[in-house]
C-alpha cells in the first residue's frame, strides 16, 4: 500500500460549479469584450476565494485565443488582504473574442487546472501556518537555465500542485486505469516520451528538466503523488 502525504486539493466539483455561469456566458458564440469577460469571471470565482481578475494583451497569444496566469500571495493572505488573482491574456490583435463550443471546453479545463494549482498552494501555506517551504537545491555543474528550472520544479509545494495538474490531464485524456498504466511505464521507453508530451505537457516538462531519469528523487516523488491523486479519483 502506497502512503504519501499530500494536501487535499480544492474540490474539482466546487470549481466546476463556480465556473458554470461564466462558461454559459462565454458560450453564446457572440463577440465579448475582454473587460466583460474578466468582470464576469471575477464575480463567479469569488465563492472559491479569487479576489481579482484582470486582463492584458500579448503578442505571444494567437488571435482568437485566451491564456491565463494565476497567483497566490501567502504574505497578503497572512495579513488578511486580497491574495488570489488571475490575469487573462489575449492577443494584441483582438479587442473582443467569441468562443466556439470546443474553445469553451478548452478554457474550462485550463481554468480548472490553474485554479486547482493555486488553491493547493493556498492550502499548503495555511496548513503550515504560512511558513515558506524549504528550497530545493540541485547538484552543481548545471546550466543556469536547467538549474533555475530544477529549483522551481523540485520544490515540494510545486511537485504536489503539478502532480494534481498531471493527474487531471491524464484522466481527462485517457481514463483512470490507463493513466495508472502510463505511470507504471514512466521513463522506460522512447515511445512513452512521446505519450507524455501528448497526454500531459506538464509531465513531459518534468521529465525533460530532470533528464528523463525516472530514478531521480524529484521524479520519484512526483510520480508517487500523481498516483495518489489518480487513485483517489472516483470511477
């Protein structure tokens, strides 16, 4: 029996429930202003602790698409201030956007993943009295880029939050039993490298940063936590 401590994530059903009015709003097929999209999302996510939703334009976003960033601030949370915000990122070429039914489903999954990730961080900090998690220190001799990536992804808080994202990705794109089978295969074949990239970009990113070495302590910890999250899913 595998025993791994992990932070209970925010209920995916609660997040989906909070998002439902927003998804209905953007599913009209009509052009909607960025301001109205951000305001509607802000109103609907108040119930799960999101304080502010803003928007920006970027040359790195394709026309007709929407990306997002979310941030949780434990210092502001500890002091009782607004501490959870989302930025929606649109193309510089657009002033309004209309979503297809496929686009709405895609936005739903991306928003849920982002919210699950940051709400896990919120639970982590609150659960340990707002103490900062210890840093992960990679071995010496790495390039600056790989060193910084390993410092970030090797942090225990990030391992846990990304494990939930990866579990959600795998279940969404396959099913529970297939997802568990893929984890058993982790790192063993070149074919699996391709499957990680297709089924879970976050899992592929972890393996890439840590040299596709499934014996690395960070990857072993990640895979155990993914397993726990998948195994705990209904169905």
